[in-house]
């Protein structure tokens, strides 16, 4: 594949945009050197770069596209809303329909605030928790990789440049499946923790009623329980990971797959807490919650309504689980055939699986992950992670497994030799690192 046009655009992007992309996970340091530098369009489960090269895609818009690129019903619904004016001077009928749908859909939702990205609504949830409790500390799960680009979260990572230390100190960390580590924070900071924020799950299942234990601990200590459902929402269950795991948070946040790639995110929760951002309680102290010009943009909310309809009509959730299971079994079967099952595995839940790559020392390896992605690209599969959509069907599964067999043959050779001989460029780097 040639990248003449794509590299021209890449040079422009690097000159015009800090990092060359508007999301760090889209950056050049997150992909092998043979990855397409710039993409031009997508259709179904496929994307094309600026040079016209086609790839079967498992990035799917950073996991936001769950039906498929340019899914007809969703695109048409969004266009219909654009023709209505897209953003009006007062609340729109579409906005109210979307709010009603979201509240009916999510078990813990009594009210909703829409926004354009996940960081906005997770930060809004933290603000509400602080206002509701009158406390300043927030506890977040250490094993969950990302909650927001705002200071309250980024200040708790190694990338603290530009964030006052006083703010960084206000975010505490506990460990998944270790309710004792959360209880210790409540003991060390008595009546000072406003809220606890976490995802329902990543790869490791919640053990021994862990999610309910967190909920109970929050209730005992007067903290707001917040679930970040950016990834679990609209994948594990149409009603969210909270329905799948049978636990109701005080507040929860959604985004990504809820509008099939359109920019829609949502904060939902108990009326008693959500009304803190309202205007109708006479004499109540105001919380300036989420107030964005484009938060209720009609094209995105029309896409959300069409996405929910498509989920119901096509039983999308069942497809995500089934395809993911077949993909897991296929990749792990190939690894077993090549006697490298101790080095390559597919972990997590079938609807949201994760490929784990290990080096010769059996430790997770960025270099071997890079090698796997590099080799898959040689066979037309762009697979930086595993985001499955409804558009991934039988032909896509067959293509993926055929590419995986060839890629894992090279992987097996690299385990027996020097991996540097097989890499065409540097290994991918973690997003959260102190220095470039």
C-alpha cells in the first residue's frame, strides 16, 4: 500500500494540530509505522485512507460506532434533524424525545443532561456530587484508564503539567475488586469524600458482589456513587452495564455507542441530585452544571433515537456478544494451533473483548502488540483494539481470522528470535506517560 496523499495530510496535521490529532489515542505514537496516516471515509465495518486503500476496521471511531459507519437509518435521521434547523433558540421537540427515551431506557435515570463528549458529563457528575454533599474529595478506580480530560482526573495521572498540585490532591484512588481499599479511603478521609467514580467493568469481572459493596459503602458514608458507562453502555445491555450487573448508581454517564459515532453524551441520575443543576427550586443554591450551545444539537439526538430503534429492530446487543465470542474462539484457537496460547489471548467480555499480547517473558508487551497490529495491517485489517459493530458479520469474521493466522505465524517466529527484526518501526507508546 502507498500513502502518498495520506502522508501529505499527515504532515499538515502535525503542523496544524498539537499531536497531529484531536484525540491522543488517534496519534501517530499509538499505531505501527505501516498504519494508514490519515483516513478519509468509512462505510459499514470498513474505512478508506486518503490514498484509497481499504481496511476492515476494529477501531470503529474509538469504540463509538456500534452499528457501522454511515448506517443508513442513523445517517438519514441525522440529516432530517439538520433540515429542521439543527440547533434552535429554545428546547426542541427532538431534545425532549431524546430525554424521554434516555430516562425510559436506563434504570437509574430520572433526569438527563446531554452534552457532546464523555469528559464533559463525567466532570459534571463530579461537580454535582461535590455540590450535593458539600465535600471536596473524589475517589476513582485506579485500574480504569480514562474518565475525563479535566484537571480532577488528569491530575491523578502521571501527566500533571499545567495542573495545580492542590487539585491533584483532591482525587483519591482505590482498587477494583478490593472494597477494603475504598473503605480505607473513607476511614482516612471521614465525611470528606463527595463521590466514587468507576466503570462497571473492564476486563476483570466484579467478584463477590463488588459493585453492590461499593454502592453500599457509598450509602453508609454519604458519598455519591457514579458509574461511567462510556464503554459498557450500549454494548453489554441496551439498558447499560448497570442493568447487566444489576446495580443502580446515583449518577451515571454515557457516550460513545449511544449515537453510532455522532457526538452525544449523557449524564443521568436520581432526580434529587440532578435537580441541583436546575432552576425551579426557589431559594436553592445554584449549581452551574452543563450549559453548552451544542449539547442538545438535534442531528446528534436524532441519531441517538435512530440508534436505539436500530438496536431494538436488529437485536444488536445479541450480535455483539455472539460475534465477539466467535472472534475470541477463533483467535485463541489459532494461537493454540501455533503453540503460543500462553502469549496471545482474548480476555474480557465477548461484547467488548481485548487482545492481550505477551512477550517471551510472558509479560504484557507493547512491542508484541505493535507487531500483531502491524502484521494484521499487511492483510487489510486495522485492529488497534477490538471494537465490534453490527456491521461485522460472517465475511468480516472470516477475513479477520485469515489475517490473524498469518499475523500470529510471524508472532510465533518473533518469540523464538529478536522481535526488532520483525518490527518496521518503534513500538506503540502508552498515552499516559510523563515525557514524550
